[in-house]
C-alpha cells in the first residue's frame, strides 16, 4: 500500500510546485497595457498611473501618450516607480516615423516597440502580408541598429487564415528576420480565429518575446475578422482559454514580459481578478 501512496504523493507535490512556480516566475515580468485603462487615461494620466500602482503594477506597456510628450510621460512614470518596458505604435508611424518612434521609446525607457494591426481593407491577403514583412524587416533593423530596441508584431486574428501549407502568420514568421522582428502573442487573438495559443508558442519558441494576457467569454464563437465586442474579454481564468497550458509554454519559451489587457467596461473588477488568478498559478 505504501508503495502506491508514496508515488502519488510525490506526483502531487511536484504538480503543486510546478504550478506555484509560474506565479513566482511572473512576479518580475507581469504588467498591464495602457489600453486597458484608456478611458481613465484620457481623463487624467497621473491619477490613472496612481490607480495602476495601487493595484501593484510597476510594469506597463504604453500604447498611447494621451496628449503628453514622451518626456512628460516618463516623468510621471518615474515619480511612481513604474517602468515602461514596451511602446506600442501604429503601423503608419512605424513605417513613416521610425526615428520618432525610436526616440520616444528610448525616452520612455522601453526596450520593445510593438505594432498591433496591419492595415487592410476587407480580407487579409498575401500581398498585404508581403508588404508587412518588408516594412517590419526595415523598421525593425533601424530600431535595433540605431536605437537598440526590439520590434515585435502583435497578432490580431486575421493572420491565421490558411495560406499554402500553413497560415499568413506562418508566412510572416518565416519571412521576417529574427534579428529584427519578433512577436507579442495576444492569446485571445490567437484563440479567437481557432489557433491554439500554447501550441503557437511552442512552435515559434523564443521569437515570442511578449504576451497580452486575456481571456474570451465562454460561448463566444470566433472568426478571422480581428474584431469582437470588448465585453467578450473576461477575467483571466474564467473564459475559454487554457491559461495554465499557455503559461507553461510561455515560461519554457522564455517570454520576457506579460501584460494584462482587458478591453471590457469592467476593468475595475476584472483586472484585480485576473491579477489574483495569475499570482496563484
């Protein structure tokens, strides 16, 4: 009897230790996306940063300067002991204002620059994907060689349409230079079009540098549009995505920063719930 109980107990302890280690691993890597608090930021940047700090966040991905200069925003961050690790910009600015983007990112203290949408009319096409590859390689090279910044593309769902033997995302990954272009995986926008976020992370390994952590309301059906109602974002761990599997894959792949993103009208309730869930993993 003892021979049967002991292995079971050891397996239980090992499982618990592995689960707890993910929460510990996230301590220095977990942050929040400014877009989560966009409505509040539009009213009062300083007060919103106070709220974010009160929640326990000291890491933020800035995706809008909300009328401030990069230097003004950096001052507000420094006064609160918050660091900007990633700077999100639009595709046109990445391509047409690369130097301005690089300077702003450096001023904010970021080490990453991110783009989250490739402009396209109607369905996403291979021609658009090819142009994005060229633009990402060029801008990524400038940001790396001139400013010491790493560029990441953030998926948004439409890239997972089938193309040849894979998807458009596979095409983008295969044709961008890993020295200049990597990825921020948004796990909702991988799951929504039918991809498995954990499998995607395992496939692309250390090219997955950043993550948007979020969850999709149960019962919601996805598609390739890259769009859904913001209130389909639910507290992490309460939706459809297998968060423990995703986090296990991400830890193994060496994802550097994880940002909670919540596009719903209920961030005041859901963000603390998401944070508490992730800490307990």
